C-alpha cells in the first residue's frame, strides 16, 4: 500500500508529549513507534515544522528510500545524502571536511562489509559537532527499522547535543540493532489509533466530493479496529476509487453496490506481512477468510485439504496471530483481523470457493465422525450446513442436524436456521418431515433475517415439486424472499405463486403490488399441473380461474402465527402455524415450544387478514380485523400500523403484526427503506437520503418500497431547495394507485417549497375528493392537513376553509391521525392557539418531526407569542437542512416583527467534547488529566472552559459541574 500523506489530526496528546520531551537543553533521543499507516511520517513532519518555528535546524533523514538498499546497514549513505542536500543551508566551516570523512568511511564499509569501528564513531562525532556548532540541530529519522543498525548514528547525534526523533514500525522484525535503539532511547512513545470521528473526517476531506454516509458506514464496518489507522482508511478509500466502486450519484460519492464487501488494498502491510511468512501462511489466511473463521478442531482436515503438514499449519496460525493478521477469540476460534482483510484474502485464495472449502471439510469431518466419533458436532454441523448441496448426507446426519436444530432454536437461532436449511436438502420434498422442517425454517428465518436461505427450497420446489400441504409454506418463502431481496425468483413455478392475487382484495397479485407487474410470462397454469406431481396439483389449485387462491391468506396467517400464537383457521383455510386441518405445522411447533395452538388475542387468521389489509392500504379492513380480534380502537399500535402502511414501510408493518419474533432487517430492500422512513420522521435527512441512494444503487428491481422512497426523497430535496433533484425523483416514482396519496402529498409539498402555494392547495382540493371516492383514504387526512397548513401560510382563507370541510368528511372517531388533522385544521382556520397546541402535541407524540415543523410555522402566523413556535420550527428546519423552510421561517419572523431565532447548534447546546469535559471535572480530574484522557492539549481544554464560562454564566469549574448535575446545562440535540 503506497504511503498516504495526510494532515495531522487528533494528535494533540502526542504533540504535547513531544513538546515536553524535547524541551530540555542537550541531546535527546525520542523514538515514535506505531503500526504501518498509523501516521508516523505525518507526525514527524509536524514535529519538523514546530522545531523549525522554534529556530532549530531540521535535518530530515528518510531511511529505506535510497538506492543503497541493504548495502547501508548503518544509514551512513542516507546521512551523507541528507547533509549534502542541505549543505547550503548549514554553511558551517569545516563541514565539507567532516562530511568527506564520513563519506570515505561509508565507502570503506561498503567494500569491506566490516563492523562498527572507532574511526566511524570519531567521524560521526565530528560531523554532528560541526553541524550543531552555532544552533541547535534536530535530526528527524523516518523508518529507522529499515536499516539493520540505526542506533550508532542516532546515538552519535545525541552525544553532540542534537535533538533526535526517530520513527519505527511496530511489528517490524526486531533485530539486535532495533532493540539497541529502543533500549538506548530517552523515551519511546507509541502512536495509537485515531478516534473514529477523526479518522472519518480524514476520509471526508480525502474524498474530494460530498461523501455519502453509506460509504462511511461501510468503511467503519469493513475496517473495524483498523478504522483508526489513517493509512489504512485512506488507502482503502483510494482502492475503492481505483476499482470503480465509488460513483457519483445525485451529487454524492456512493458505493456502486452497497452489498459488495469492502476490501483492503492488495499491498496493505498486513497482507505483505502474511506473504512474508510463506506459502502455508498465505493459504491458511485465505482459508480462514473463506470459512469466515476457523475452529481448531477443523485444523487437521484443513491441513489435509491444503496438502500441508498439520504442525506447519499450527505454526503458521501462530505466526499470523503474532503478526496481527489473525485474531483468536476467547473460545479459540481464529478469525481475520477485520472483514476488509478477509475480503481481500478470500479473493486471493482462488483455488476454492467458500462453499467448496466448507464441503471438503464437512466430508472429512463426517468420515472421521463415522469412523470413531470424537468430532465436535457443532463444528461438523456448521461445515455441513455451509458446504451446500455437494455434501453427501446420510439419514443419521440428517437426524443429527434436525435434533441439533431443535435444541438450538432458542439460544442459537442463527445456527439452527443453517442446520434446518441443510437438512431440507436431503429430505424428500413430498414427505411429512420436509413440511415440518420447512415450517421451522420459516419461523427461524423471520427471527434471524436470513432470507437468502429460502432460495434453495424454492429452487427445489421448482425442480421437484412438494407435498400439497407445503404449498402454503413455499408461497410464504417466495413472498418473504421477494420482499426482502427485491429480486423476482428465476423459476417460473415460483413466479406463478407470486402472481396469485390477494384474497378478497380484487384481482391484484402480490407480484403486481410489489414489482408493479406480473412475473410469469404466461398467466395460465404451469404445465406441471397436467401431470401427476404434487407440485403440479398445488400450482393448479392456486391458479385455476374462478377459484379463490389460498396463497395470500395462508401466507399471512402463517406469518402472523410466527409470533408464536396458535390460531384457529377460518373454514376452508389452512394456517401455516397454528390450528388447521390435520397435524399441521402449528401443532408441531406448539409441541416443540411447549405452547398450545389456539392461544393469543389475535391468532393466525386475524393476523393474516390484518397483515393483508395493511399491506394493501385498506384502512377500513385494518380497523375491522383489529376490532374483531379483540384489539382496542383507538390504539397506538393501530395508529402506528396505519402510518407504516401509508408510507409502505413493510418492515414496520410486519413488526407490528407479527410481533417481537420478527427481526427488522438491517440490510436489503426492507432494511434500507425502513431507514428512509425512520430518518425522514426523525429529521435525520442525511441518513434518510443515504438510504434512498442505497436503494437506487442496489441490484434489486423497482419495488413498491423503492418508489415510496423516491416520493419521500421528493419532499426532502424540495425542502432543501434542490428543486431539480426533487422533480427527477417525482418523475421516477410510479403512479401506482397504492401510492396515490403519498405521491399527491409529495407534489403538494414540492409546489409549496417552490413558492407556488396556490398550486399546492389546488392540487390537494382536486385530489382529495377523488381519492376519498376511490377508497384510498389511508393518509388522506395527513395530505389534506399539509395543504391546509400551506393555505394558512399563504393567507388563502378560502382554500383553508375548503380543506377543513374535506377533513371533516373523513371518519375521526378511531383515527388518531385524523383527530390530529381535524384539531390542527380547526385551530389554524379559526386561529385558536390552544386547539393548535393540542394538535401539535399529538404530532410530537406521533414522532413526525417534519409535520411538526410545518405546523409550528403555520401556528406562528397568528399565535399571540410566535417566538416559541418560530424557535421550534427554526430548530427543526436547521436539523433537516431545509433551506426552503428556513426562508419561510424568516418571512414569518419579519412579518410578526420578532427577533430572528438563533441556531441551536454549537452556540446554545453543549457539544459532545464540552459535555465530556464537564463530566470529567465532576470526577475530580485536573485540566491536565482531562487533556490526557481526551487526547487534547491542556491549552485546548482551557479554551473550552473559557467559552463554557462565558456561555453558561458559571464562574468556576465546581459551579459548572454542579450546573450539570442539576440539569441547568443544555444538551446536544439528538
């Protein structure tokens, strides 16, 4: 990895210690150690500037960079070059003679390859005494480890009264010469990693463009403990740029494929260090990377696969751990230092893929297990599960996987998911055990988020069919995978399952709802239905004209029951988990979990209808099912469900309906879109827009979630004054009826942000009645409420009155959002501050900060005291970066004749560093101790305290600490 130069940041503590160490008169030898890329050279350059500013003569010496290579063991040639380069600056009498004496001895040493002699000592003493005759000289030596014997030259400089600061790489091979230098030094300082925020600030500066937050997150995850190494983080960023992984999208530098792992540069020091250990070490590193870790029980069979001696492999692992390339956990498991290192190492190990290596290990472990036992069953099951379909499984091994999976479901659901998935490969798809195991797998996939494990059962269904009683589970698997991956299945039989319509909700199929199109090229029955296979029979039942498809009802009832509630099923239906015809999976699940089927206030059938209604945006059906299953209305849960359905936040809908057993994904389509929704509502628009761009750059197809994200992006860009981008997002979003309310809401906001309040109101007045008559009422009150706020801001009293009349036509008795909209509408139209305050309290409780921002701005138009309303609107607009709304705040401020609100940022709220300083004062630390703890200079801490005294009115450190304890100090907004 090429050396990356960067400004010194976050090194106040090191610089303070260096100033202290170099302050005394006379010669001093200071050695700075740290790993490659930690910033030793940058720190040394900073020391050079400081010493030069203090009047010292600086003589830099770069070792290991000249033409001499290993022929300059004492650094004599490098010293002669450095003095010659600065000959004119030194201008000391006798310097030429002293330099010639060293040069001659250097030539003699080069020919004779002899050792250190008194003549060399005398010549060096003469040279350094001549150089430092009139002024203090500082010899700054970079990479002292690059020569065999650095100590004699550096010690000679110190004897002559020079300041000597040398750097050496931590972890470099330490011969006797380097050991002598460290022993001889007056002080050895270790340079530690930078704080994460400092390292990431370097990344942002080096990017040369506005860096998307997803890149920062990816670097943080991939580099792990190496994030604080500036050379590593900047080198990795450069490697991403050179490989084409960084692309500019909507004005931001983004990762072209966010799901693709970030890898270390191929010439990273850790990889060079591994290469230096030999071929066995390199192969071991690649194997550990491909296997995602190595248990020591698997080392003997791995050595057999690598065709290496087990003892050599054990020694190689020890060397890699000692070199900092691998790490050993408390349980003895060996792993790569960070994911980025594993990604690069795995790419180099091209002899095998990860699955093939797991399969080879599994075969050897199985053979040993069959011969004599003694193999850790967990290690065996892990490799079998990760080895794919090439691993040959007998009945005993399948039973082992099923038994271990059942035992691990509660404590280790991730492992249980893998083991059940492996067992399914061997179970006959038409047998009852396959149906039971598939059910358990679906339960665990929902808990763990491992939706990619559903691909193989779906492929097997397309190839071999399944039992009729498993068709519902297969359909659920197809829907879950499509929802979370955003990619349609390749197999036609599976596509036909997704083309089945939502029961009781018209002809719309899941595929049309999610992908905006049917997936199967021919909507007629799959040819398999004409044969004798059970797969054909199942497909025929689901796709026959005129028959109500079982798919969605059973899928959602099964999904609902994944929360653990058993349920009775409506007549003619079958629940995936819970009661139903015969010995269904729910009864089996209940037997294993110790729960009885049929329990729970809302069983599988109720959850089925509720999930179906929420995903379809049918608010009336949501409420009916909620009430019929015993749910209270109004209810905070029902309101949250309605809000999630409005913006098509499928992850939140599933969490609210399925319950705690549903794991909201962190990645994939639903995970990214959930971050869009939460970031928008929390006024963290940087995070929200980053997730929008992540969705756009992912390989997934256009889905309902992606279109909804585009509509939220319209609003964020418009509020920030980025009207061109907002218009492009609006054009890209679908006009599907499912998002008609959200699309109109975005259009209304865009028109208003561009200054055309009249157009915004007209759009809402035209669209509102049409949407209501079409039955698209979910979120309609929020749309009309937005338009009414805009009408009030634009003094359009007639438009505001018409919008109030439309809002009053909506049902309000069980809709908190509609009640909130009605209260706000009446408060704004009738200029009733108390009514408006009650409404804004409901909005604040709902957590919709952008709506709160707009409402505060509208209320400020007529409130007797507009200042608190304007302050809150200004603070939220600043937090969102909403330039267009900040301009509206300024307009209302001028109109009402009140002082402009101040930004509540660093000036009013305490920054994180300030809070930490006050906390440490409360712990009794002195300014010097605080400086060391926070890696700041003592002067910086004093400056912070001076500003804190001025801002808070406190007159002492004790008073500051007391004010914090009593809650009188502002906190940083979150």
